[in-house]
């Protein structure tokens, strides 16, 4: 928050909460360098490529099911 002193100059006053947030955002995250870096294998990369394809296929199937359900509801409404 910004407040003004007797001279009319703006002075920034941080509340405890704001100061805490600033401290948290500037804290460094320690890195464990004791363990060697893990090598990424071809299998790992293949899994990363395959996972989105599988997700897309699942979403496509769900979309088809939803479309069929919507069409079923529409046809029932038009008959009544």
C-alpha cells in the first residue's frame, strides 16, 4: 500500500502479509546435486509421444458418444 508522509512524498509501506509474499517469491529452491542426472531413454520419449495420442483417441471416442447421446435426445424430443 502507498501512503504519504508529512512532506507529501509517497512512502511505500508493506503489510506483514505483503512482505511475507515477497520473501516467499524470492526464496531459492535448493538443487540436489548429489545424485547424477537421470538419462532419458528412447522408451521414455516414446511414452511421452504416445500418451497424448492415447488421450486424443479417448477424447475422440467420448466426443462421438456425446454426439450420439445428443442426437438421441433430439430425436426423442422431435417425436413428442
